[in-house]
C-alpha cells in the first residue's frame, strides 16, 4: 500500500531539521486554516502541491529559502505585497521566505483564500 501524501510531506518537512522545516510546517498550517478542504498532492517530481478545483499553491525548500508559489498569482490581489519573487512572469508569483523571516499569517490566509476562490470561479466558467 502506498504511503499517504500527507505522511510523505510530514517526512519531507521533518528531514530538513532546520528553520526551513519549521517554515514549511507553519506555511502548511496556514494554508489548511485558510481552506480546510484543500488537498495535498505530490506533482512535478515530488513537489507538494495544495489543490482545490486545481492547483492553488505549492511549496519547496531550497538551500537558502522556502518558496511558496501561486500558479495564478499574477491575477491575485496582493495588498500586503507578499509576493517577492517571480514578479516578471505572466502568471506565476512566489513568496521567498528566508531564515529569520516572519510569516504574515493573516495576509497569507487572505491570499490563499483568494487563490481558492479564483480556482472555484474558473471551474464554474
């Protein structure tokens, strides 16, 4: 029997053993608080992707940062200016978190909710 995706993500986060794992755990919690119905999947060679009527957000740890990427980020409202990476692209936008940085949980929840609402509206169209 295959290992459930949430357990694979748990292991991936635990294996980091540093601030990146803590940041990913925080981001994951905020994403689930923003949308309790969101589903965790693995795509693109094992990248954790949160889906609800399509891809909403994905995250990955790199050597010096944790990247939270919104595939439809360019069309999302970002009043708190969370997006700080991938700003030149036509669709995708990302937030890079660095060691010692803080997560604006309230603003991030609003961004996730907007992304979920956007996916739902595209599904209806």
